[in-house]
C-alpha cells in the first residue's frame, strides 16, 4: 500500500508519469487501475495519452461522480441521483417549508434559490452540518441572514433523508459512510489515480483517505507554483492546498519544509515511508525567480522540458467579434495545413460573452465547434419563443386585480414566430402581427389583456365618423394624424414636435381628430378582437379555462376556484406538452400545430426567410428534449411532495428557473471539433493550438465579485467564532495569475492570444496587465493589428471582403482624374474570379455577391469623401421626385434648426415623414409634459392677459391635469399624483418668475400664430437671402410688454439651457426667438422688440443667451442669413448627413442606417 504524489509546474509531464504508472500496474493480473478525472474532456485526453504509450489494458477512466457510483454499486447500495431540475424543485420545496425572516420577500424567486443552492453546496463540500450552522447563528448577531440559510439547509437535508434521495454531494457523503465500513471499491481495482484536480474538497479528501485506509494504492498529481520563492503568496497558497490533501493521507509530512528544500535540491524524487514524491520535470528543477504574479513566457518555455517551443501570435482586434473571427481564421488555416481540429481549443476566462460570436462565425466558416459547458437553454431561439408564449398568460396586478400580462413584444413575437403555425390556415401570421402592433402603438398599450380589449373595441366601433370617442387613447402629431404616445424622448425632439404641431395649424380640440389609414378599425379591428379572444380560448392555461373566465381575464384565486384546486404542476405541464408535442388528431386537433409538428416540417422552415439548416433543426430537437425533461422533473416534484395548488405564475417562475440552470449539447454529428470552453476546464490537457480570448482589463484578470448571500466577511466570522471548525474557502481569493500561467502552458505548437480594442459600447478598452507583461518580455511574436487585410480568406464572405479591400486600396491610389461612379472599375479592381482565387468552389452566387460588393464599394467611396456624388445626400442630380416635399410654402424655425444640425435628418423627418417608433410605456412622457405645461400657462394668462397669481395657476393645473390622460393619450401610472404636484410646481415657478426676470413685464399675447394658413389672419414672415425668397411661419409662446413699452419674446423650452448660450445666437444656431421678433414687429405689427429669451421649465430660469445681449437688429440679421442658407441648401437638394457637436440624437430616424451616425455623448 503506497501513495505516489507527482508534483510539478504546468506542462512538466505529470500526466504522462501517471499514465506510465497506470499502464504498468494495469498489466498486473487482477489488479486493474481506476483513474479518476475532473471531466469527460480529461477522460478523452487520457485516452489519447494511453493510446500514444501503447494501449490501456487494465485501466478504467472515470470522473469523480463515476467513481462514487461505481463504489455504491459494488457495495450493493445503488441510489437514485437527483438531476439538476429535480434538485432545484426539492430546494424550492425546502424554501417553502422554512419560515424565513431576513429573506422572506425574495424567498420565492429563482435567483435567491440558486444563490442558496451555491451556499449549501459550499457547506456540504466542507462537511459542515446544519446543526453546526444553527449553533453559530444563534450566538452571533452579525450573521443576520445565516438563520434563514440554516433553516433552508435543514429542510433540504430532511427532505433528502426522508425519501432516500441523493444529489451529487450526497452520494459522496453516502459513499464515505460505506467506505468507512467494511467495503472496498472493488477487488479488481488495486490502485486509484487522481489527476487534473486543482484541489480537493474536504469531502473528497476524506474519500481518498478512506480508500487509502482500505489498502488501496493511491496516486495523484498536484500542480506546483512556477519558480516561487518560499515567501511568495503563490507558494503559501500551494503549501496550504498540498497540506490539506496530505493531511488526509500523510499527516506526518512537513509540507512547507519538504517543498522548500525539495524544489531546489533534488531531481530524482523523495521517498518518505509509504509516501513517494516525484518531482517534474524529471530532468531538472526550474530555479529562476518568478516575477510577482507573472513569469515571462519565453523563460518558462525555455527552461521547462517541452517538446517544442510554440509559435506565438498576438491579435489586437476591433471588438470581441473581431477577436473570434481572426482566431477562427487562424485555426482554419492550420486545419487546412493538416492539424486536427480536436487538438485545437478556444478558451477564455468566461466564454459566455464570446459564445454567440463563435457560433455565428464558426457557422459562416464551416468550422465545427464543441461547447464543453453546453449551450445555455435560455439562449436557444426556440426556448425564448416558448417562454415568450408562456409569459403572455402570467398574471399582471393592476389596481388589486389580476390580468393576463399579454406584453406587446411577447405577443407580436409569438404571432410572427416561425415555430407557432396555425393548422390548415391561409392566414398570414406576419400580417396579423403587424396589424396588432399598429393598433397597440396607436392605442398606447403598455400591458394587460384588458388594454388590448379596450383599444380594439374602440377601434372596432370606429367606421370613419364620430372620431371624438377615440380621444381616450390618442394624441396629435405633426402630420395631423393620430399616433401613440411614445416613451421618454430627447428634449430637443420635444421642442421640434411641439412646434411642428403648432406650425402645421393643428388645433388642440380632440373632436377634430381623424384616424390614420393604417390603423385597423371597423370590421378589421373586430376580426382582431375575435382573433385574440379565440387565441385565449384555445391556448389559455387550464386554471382559467372555465366559461366565466373567458368573459373577463381576471385570474381566478386558487382558494376560491374549484378548477384551480386541482391546478398543480401536472396540469400546467400537460397544457404545455400539448403546445409542444401534440399531434394532428383530425377534427379534435388544436388550432395551432405543436412545435414538434412544426419541426417535423423541416423543409418548410428551411425554405422560409429565416436561416434554418440541419444543425438548427438538431439543436431545436435537443431543446424540446430539455423541456420534456424539465416538465417531467416538475411532475416528479408534485408526485413526491404534498404541494399546495400552484398558480400559473408560480409554475412559469419555476420553469423559468429550471431553464436558467439547464444547458443543452450541441448535437453536431462530426467528431472532429474545436473545443470551446473556460480556462478552468483545460488544466492538465495539452493542445497543439490554443486560442486565449479576452486579454482586456476586467475580463482577464477577472473583476472579483463577492457572494451576496455568503460574502467573505461572513465566512471569516464563521471561521473565527467556530475556532476554525467552519472553514469555507474565500470567494475573493484571486488566482488569476496562476490560471493565466497554467493556460499558457497548454499549447505545444501554436499559442494565439487576443484582445479587443473597443468595448461593445464603443469605448476604448485597456489591455490586460497580462498582455502588457507579455509584450514587454521580449517575446518573438506576431502582433496582428489589422485582421481585415485578409491574405488567406476562411469563408466566402472573407473572400469578398479581401477583394473589396484590395479594390478600395487601388481606387484610393489612383489619380484624382479617376473619379465618379467608375472609379473602382478604372482602378483595376479585382474581377469575380480574382476575388475567389483562393476558393476551388467558386460559384455563380459568389460572383453575384462580388458584383453587389463592387457597387457597394462605389457607394462607400462617395460616403468616405473620395468621390463626391449622389450617394452622400446630394439629390439634385437624381429624379426630381425625390425632392418632392422639400420646398415649403412657409418654413418653421425649428425645422430649419434641424436642417442646420443635420440636413439628412431634416430630409428623413420633414420630407419623408419618418419617425422613431418606440414601445409604449406607462406614464407621462416628456413630449406630453411639455404640451401640458404650455396649456397650463396659456389658461393661466388668458383671457385677461395679466400675470397670473399662484391660485389662478393652480386652477389651470386642475383643469388641464384632470383631463390630461384623456386628451394627451397616456395611461396614468401609480405615481400620477406625484407627477401632478411636480408639474404644478413647475408651472407656478414659471408664471411667477418670468415677469421678474424681464424687469416687471406684462403679457399681451400667448400662443400667437402667424402664417398658419386657414383660420388665421396673420401673414407669414417674408424674407429674402441671396436672391432666394422664402417665408417663415410659427406660433409665439408668449409676448410681454416691458416697462419701457417695448416688447419681449418668450419661448418655452424643456431642453437644457446649455444649448442656448450667446454663442449659439451669434452662430445663427438659434432661430426661433430672432425670427419671432421680426414677425412680431413686421408681420403682426405689435411694436418694437427689445429682448427675447428662452424659458427653461425644468431649470426655472431664462437662457444664458438672450436677444438683447447680442443686439436685436444684429441677432435678427444673423438669423435671417442662417435661415436663408438653410432654405438655399434645401432648394438645391443638399441633404448630406452631419454629426452635430456632441453626437447624433437617438431619436433620429436614421440612427439604424445612417453612415455618419454617432451616438450622442449626452
């Protein structure tokens, strides 16, 4: 009975030594060897090593769980092991059984249960019983939440013990009890080898100790720190880990003394009684000192016994997607040169943020990948579709009543999903979804089936006449039509929209409202209402399937409803299984195909507009299997617990939590695949080519986050008050440097390191300190800064990019004479054949793509300023119909300010009539807020035209705010009362302060229009600039008479005063006040104007820039010149996109497609 411990740095040959030992012992008759490994990936690596050494007769490879199961079976004590979904439902039941105090409000949430699961696993792995916790928490008031965790822990263990269930850790505890008895693992296993483990938990260490006590030979590997001095922190940590392990099998060994002397002085191993220490590398020990936290890569590789020094490639990519693209391209090049895909790996500190990039780009390049941790079920498009469908029927509490949630996005996505198909129907679901969305946006539906019914009923009663009844849900926009109330928008957009309404001559009387043509109404709206009622009848969960509930969607209380008393998990599981798996049963079939039926019609999906191939089909089938297992787990929980009737909301929450815990395997049929995994999973495994992604600050080394339920200070208190009996590993103990060094040692031929230059938000991303250390170490490496210069394309798309890149480079180097639309052609750009010269399978599809790309290159040249022409906003040379609507009989000042900021946005908004469509949100948005304040101040001053008292303003507030939800088309939120108080305060402050700021002025007009067309007597303001005559129209918010008899112009603003400085006036960037001053004097004939200000509601003060500060005449001249240049540009068809100072507004209609768009920094 001997114990062999193989120690050494990473990549120093520990696994090979253990493999040789396993083979030599496995050849002995009746003395098989069990090799215990951390994962299936390590099992595969061992198989390759044993095969390379000549075979593996007598050697059984297994994971630790496999070892435990083998021991239980051999002992005659097999047990039922809970799967992850079952364990979650057991723990959820334990939470329900426990009377929580600290965590009562969040006890039912899936996130809390997952956090408690981690804490309980930590306690059990450290062999800490619930009784120990209870004795501690009662005596220490600092451990407030520990009492709740102890209660849940106790209930959970009682449930397992009562029903003889075992999860992974419980099977380990059970096998430890058995091994301590008279049982040995198996007479045929004379040796047990443990390899690839970073450290062992106390429970695992005790199992190893028990095996040794049963006269089993034990061998294990342990990773030594690289070149650490005895006083280094890494050395201290290593000694602690080794000491914890050796205490179980060799308690008399002084680990620190042994290692401090042994690492320097011996090369052939140490034998201490029955403990045999083997140090690697066997040909000598590394003695160079280690730089704190890191060691230069080249010194490590030189001094360690590695067969060949790897080639090093360092990639600096634009972003994470660029990292993945270049890494996969490098791997494909090496695969085409003969390297095996199974000997390649892509790793990161956390692959979660890279997974979607790898899946997408690997699919494009035709590279099969294997995600070792599996793919989270929550990321599957099919799983998302199923959960969206379920979420339609979860409860939404409104004013004490429960309603179906029927979220707008969930409903529209369900209707337009390719997974949900009506059986034997010719209805176009996309058209139905579009009609529902139009009605929802018009009616400002924020959530709840009752709102859908309300809006569709109103629309169905509207047949083109009597539109006033629709006023409860609509509001006016700049095109004289009804529209939905958008969510919060940029303040400048508010000003433009409000002024545009007034400039268009739109009255505020809702009785004049007309319904937009694209909003479904009359019979079409009735069909939509019938559709939604039939949808509920057909697909509503069983809890509310009785006839009375179909008349009202209020959910029936479990305590009062006879049908709900039997509504448990099994009922809801059956309902969802009908949606997922039911087959066509003739006349009794559901109205909608089951998802399983839809998947079976693979050809239909494959021929649809979405990208759906065989791999997608296989993944969806696996996802359905995962849901089937999850529903079986929920049924199992109900059968084994006396579960009270649950609501559909509770069922959905539980299923969502199970989905969060579940991963599914990528069912790729190819064995040769690139491994994609986190760096922790590859320790001890060697690859020919290894890619390490994400060497950026905060990514690797990763920012440390404490455990919210069991933070390190609580763990420290537990350790202190229990005198070390409760010793949990700290969460914030950093091992980043060691993980980095171990990862670097995993490559034998090529090591590819990469980092992103920019984050997803576009900010510069600083490199990892590891990256900087490697660059400063003098490594001979290739640093690739421009991965888009593609010399060896790895996909068809890259071939086109490569050709386009060369074509653009050539066009840029040609003479200036080579201009216009033929610039690329004249520069000798690649032909389709040249673009595809690296591809043997050049096809007509690729050639067509190349021709399209050549055309795109011409557009890009123009937009980059290389060729001036029609692709960059100059429309005069195109069809004159494109300019239709650009010339106005009269222009509004706000529209001309829009042109000054960005001519292209003016064209999109004012000519094409485009606008940003946002999801409706509950409550008052900024646009309506500005309109309400305008109305309050108007009513406060009219008809007497005197400065109002605070009482008069309050009366106006009451009149306006009481009807505001109806008039301005929004749904009052629960905090509507607080909003009214705030608006009242703003209005009173404005009414009291404006006259004071102007030295004691008195109002003579409010909302005074000029040039607004029919119904107004005032003419437009007629102006001329460089021979171009044009007119201005608008509405002046307020005109005051100053004490000296002159006039002042006041324009209300919700925007910040920082954009209304004297400099803005002097540059001609602010047109409203100067042009209004001209109109008041020249067009209205009200008198001389001596001042003009912008009044900022939210700040309660006038703008820093005023007309009097730059001189009224000077300010007006500047404004006329600025407005004239705008009108001249519009007349000549110049609509080039420009970036305003500080960036573009997010409410610009071109934000998603404009080639010059840059998000605002404000």
